[in-house]
């Protein structure tokens, strides 16, 4: 596993197909942060990868950031670890805003291990079929 510090938090690369994102407590994710986030994902992950979004910290998104959070041309599935009611409600709000154009598979989990297991089951079967773009 490799860990990278970005301006808004940490991204842990589990392998070339799965990463975990942990945004720092108190951050407001802006459109600039989303650009940095997407650039990182494009550089480090293969097409058809998966992300585990770890919402164990408290942070927010600007309206513009919410509109551009997903990266469907690179990310196939999102597992969102929501250990608290507020984390679950915040996730549900972003998903509701994007429901008509939600281009990927997204599932929320209250248990971290279940989230990672599900993500691996969705992503790993394709591991040999997609090349890095």
C-alpha cells in the first residue's frame, strides 16, 4: 500500500485498481480540490477502478464540487464507508443531487471491512481485462 498526501487529505493506493480516500476533518472540498483529486486518480489508477470513500471525518463539499465529484471515465464503483448517521446523510445528499446522472455503481456501508470486501468483489474480477489509459 502506498499513501499520498494531497491538499485536502490522503489517498491510499491498495493496488493499481483500488484506492481509499480520506478527506481531512473540517475541509470544504472545492472545485479546485476535485480537480487535484481527479488528476491524481487519472495518473495512478487504471480505467474501471474502485474507490473506498472513508467518511470517518467530517467535511463538506461546495455546490460546484458536488456537481463534479464522480469520475465515470476512470472509476467503476464507489464503496462509501459511513460510520455515523451524519456521514450517511451527507452521502445520501450528494447521491440525490446526482441521481439522474450517477454514472457509476455506488454503495454505502456502516462497516469498513464489508465496504472493502464488496469493492474488491466488484473490481478485482476485471483486473486483467482493462489496461491503464
